[in-house]
């Protein structure tokens, strides 16, 4: 009877055994498929990470940082042995012996998880954790866990143990957007990892186990208790003596959080914009955009450029700039005091005459990073400050003329265009110097006509005004009437040509370097002669006369030479001053973001006060 019953059970079990065999075969096939996929197709490339970009002034001092995540990756050789021991002893004691995974630990975890119906028992080696952090999703499933093991085994084949440990030490998350133990040291204690005490290092090591639970900013006591447990692990494993462990556990731990360096946001914003120009120029994107045949092609090039810019910015480059922090502070405070929070805005750019570098900008009253930066983004009609560049200098270049040459200032009409002088005054014959310093419009248009529109605009070409178009090639341009206009930076850049008749673009960036100090990008501009010595001397003299007796009288003198030209657009909507002294070349714009009259402010010479603040030492 027993034999019959056993036979019956065996017979009834055949379908179950067949089903189990099919399931095992399927699992085995899937496992082999994963294995083949990993071994044949997986390539472990470095994932994209955001490493802080650092900006330095002309003295080599850090003044701004750009980052969303704080990272400070270190080579393994620069990570202290004690820091490595903390993680090896507590996370993966057999790291240097296993092949990427620990079979015994997995078995223990599997037994626990079957009973708990979840992955609650830890079994991951450091290699598996690296795979999880860098190459796989964080989901908790057995399929992902199995893939993690295969990836870990393959990673062990493609990388050395030290390389894997270095990845681990630099990828761990320490909460508060901080990644890597080197970054954690500088973020939480404001000093390099090598300078931390054993107590401080162990305190940091307590965080990655659960960055939310052990966030030292919210749960300092919890983090401290876990630190003490980690130190006890080192004592138990004879890395530390009992006495050494007690000393480290009782040592005080005081956080000193890193403050994000964000001085001079207006200059910072300009540097980032110039960096984009530099990358575009040096990597050929600018040339491609100029020759693009259609809009679709342009969009593709722009997309590639944007991706490249992001890649460079996120790689942790160091940008050495020409920023003069003393001058920048002076300009910011001086112009802001002149404006007084009235709602009137200003944009300014200041260039060092000797180096021809952009050393200071003013982005606007109360400027904050990402605000509209009026130093290089405010494109406004230039008014009469365009006259030295587009009218008078080209005229002096065109013949044997000087500042004392006579010119008719009477009324003139060219077609339907009949310019008027300020106050509708009519003038007769005067010298160029007088017409220049008093800003006679009729004289300017007559000179412009004599030189010729195309010849005059050809003299603007070297300065690279971005918003000048063919539509601007008309007589109204002689008085600053442009479709779009210019920015304060562009005008200051062009006015440097009156220092000595030569021109080289005024740059903020001196060099862009990688983390190893290798130069990636730098400008290679050459200084070129754009005005003759005669023209330069005459323009400088007329600018000086404008300050002494003309429309710029009232400017503060701080050096032996000071020359300037004012500009006012229709209905006093824009008040400009452009000029230079022995040390600096500067241009300032004053106005409302939504244009309206500034006639009263013009009469009170607000624009001259703002310019004085930008130009003076």
C-alpha cells in the first residue's frame, strides 16, 4: 500500500517537477544572457558629474564658484590611510580578496530577505556599491541585484582594486549635494581631508550609510553616535588600540561649513558669457555658424555648442580673469550710491589702459547673479557717444584735417532727414573741436556725408559690434540712430582705440585650465592699428575739451588727462558717457529698463556722477 501511495505521489509530482525544470532552465538561460551581455557589451565609462568651476581674479584669489553639486575628487594616493580603513573595515573587510561580490554575505542576506519579504539585509561589496552608484538604477529588486553582481564581477576585470576604491571614495553621497570624501571634508569642515583629525574623518564616514538619517546639519547627535560605533569597529578589528579609540570617540567635533564663494556676481556672469564665446571660437563653432546654410543646420550647431559648453563648465575648470577686485568694489559702491535706489538703472564697463583687459563691470542696481546684466546685455541707442568712432575719427582719417579745421554747422537736409541741434539752435562755421565738444548734430551729419556711409561704417568693423546691421547704414546713424544699438561693454571696448590708436579686444578671461593646470583655452588677440597717430591725438584733445568746456564739464578729474563724450537719445531716454583717463577707459549707460524720460536727471548731471564713479581710482 505504501509503495502504491509513493508511486501515486511520484506520478502526481511529475507535472510539478517538469514545471520546476522549465523555470530553472529559463532562469539559467537568462543568467547566461546577462553574463554574456556584461562580458561582451558593457564598457565602464566615466559618468557625467558636475565638478565646481572656479574663478580667480588678477591676483590669483578665488572670487566665485559655479556648481550645483559640491565635488572635490582626490586620487587615492591623497586619501589618508585612516579614511580608507574606516570604510574597508566597516563596509567590505574582504575587499582586496573577493572578485567583486561576497557569496557568503549574499547567502546570509538572501536567507534574511526571504523571511522579511524584502531586501533588508546588506550584502553589497564596495565594488557592488560603485556599480550601483555609477552604472545602475537604485531600485531594490532581485533582478537588479543579480545584474549588480555580474556588473561588479566585470568591473573587477576591467579595473584594479585601487581604481575601484578611488571611485568609491569619490562617488559616495554625503548629503547636502556633497559627493566624495574630499568634498565632504571641505564642505563640512572647510579644510582638506588630509588636515582632518581621526575624530572628524570618522564623523564624515558615518554619513554615507544613510545621508538623510545621518545628516549632520539636522541630526548631529545621530551622526556622532554612528561615528563612535565606527571607531569601535576599528578597535575591534585592531586597527586602533582601545585607548586610541576612546580618545577619538571623546574628541570634540565642530562643523565649519563651507560658504559658497560668490563675490562680484555681475563680473562672474560676464565671465561665463565670455567663456561661451571663447569655446565657440576656439572649437570652430563660430565659423560653422557663419557658414550655416539654413536655420535647421544652425540649430544643430547651437545644440552641439551648448553641450560642449556644459561639458567644459561641469569638468571643474579654473578660469583666471583680469578682475580687479578693488576697482570692482569701488565701481559697485560708487554707481549704486549715485543711483540711490531710485529705480533708475545703469550699466558700465571699465578697461585697464595698460593691459587692455576688462577689469570691472556694473550689471545694475541691486544686481544678483542671473539678473539681466546691463553691462553687456543692455543693447541701447548710443546717442552722440558714437560720433567719435563713426563720424569724427573717420573724417580725420580721410584728409589733412585737424581739430582746428573749420566746418559748416548750419542746417542740412538729406532727403527727408533734417537733423536738429539740441534746443533747435542753429550754428555757422566752427572748428571741429567746438562742434565736437558742444555736440552739434548738423555738423556731425555734414561730416558723415562727406566721408560716406560705407567708408564710415568700415571704420567700425574692427570693433565687432554684434547688433549693427545693414539697416543701420543710413544718415541717422551719425547721431546714434540704430535699429538696435550697442552695449556699455561694446562701447568701452571700442573707445580703447583712443588710448594710442591701436585696438585689441578687451577680455575678462586670461586662461581656462583643467584640474591638472593644463591650459585648455586662452585668447590670442593681436593688437592692431586702427587710427593714425594724428587722428588719435586730435580725438583725445577734443574729448579733453568736452570735459573742460563742453557737454561733459563737471566730471571729476583724478589723473592728468581726462577726456569724455556724452550721449543723449530722444526724449532723454538714455544717458551715456564714454571716455578715458591715464589709467582706465570706461563707458556708462543710465536709464530705465522700460525707457522713459530722464530730463530732470540729465539736468542734475546724474550721468556724469555715475561716470565719475566708474572712471576714478
